[in-house]
C-alpha cells in the first residue's frame, strides 16, 4: 500500500521496536494518525523520559535524580544486594514483593560474541560497593540461560574470597512442567535447590 512518506517513516521507526513487525507497526501508526491528542501526549512523554531518566549512581537502576527510589528508601535493607541483568528483572522482583534489600543492575550479561565482557557490565561497580557498603549477602538473580549461567559463575568466582554470603535464586521445575520433558540442567538445579517439607 502506498502511504505518504511521513506515515512510512513512522511505520519504519515503530517496526524497529522489539516485538513489533511491519504489520503491527502499520496498525499502530494508522491508529495514532486518527488520535492527535494521544500522539502529542506520547511524543511529550517520550521526550520527558529521554530528558529526565538516567542511571542511579549507586545501583544503575533507572532514576530521575542521582539515586533511584529504591536506593533512596531508608526502609530498604542495605545489607542485602540482589544482582539482576536489567531494570525489567528488577521490576519483576519488586512486583513479587518478596525482596526488601537493594539491587545492582548489570545492564547485560557476559557475552564475548556480543562484545560484552566484565568491563562492559557493571561488575567493577558492584565490587566497589562491597568494599564501601555494609553488605552481608549478595543474591545472584540472573536468568538460567547460557549467558546468565556464565555471568553467575564468573561473579561467584570474583566473590569467592569476599567475607559475606553469596546466594542464588532457586531454579527448578516450572508449574505445569512435566518431569519427563525437563532438560538435564533444570532437573539438576531442581534437585540441588530442593526444599524440606518436614
């Protein structure tokens, strides 16, 4: 279909977003074309986000000031640090409401193929925090993917001489998963992380 150039540009820009193909981008562009107030509000909110949001100087979560809302909260337990890959993982843990400590956001996982080594993710900043803050436990909460496992192993090795406790999220069978169809690594982690009932 032959759209005017401004519409084609919007479709091209939207289709670059994760999860949006050309058809979805076209539907969204045509929807927005008929909603001028929503377009203006969306454009203003995107510009405001770009101007005001930065990384927290302490944990690298998203923040409006020097520190994010979590690092600024005096009710949080500063002796616990949960290491996550990105702010989306942090948000998921916060939504569960089970962790009341602080976080450290790596903004990536070790992946030499993608040019991500220890210096490209915020590992050195974590080590500095452990020297200057009263941390007694580091909880590694990385996804059990190949890159997540490699990063967790690397981090555990870095912390082997640290005097605090290093823990890891339990990992095992998902609800509804059948044992017979479970991969070996998941089964191994499920057995190692089993809980006592009585």
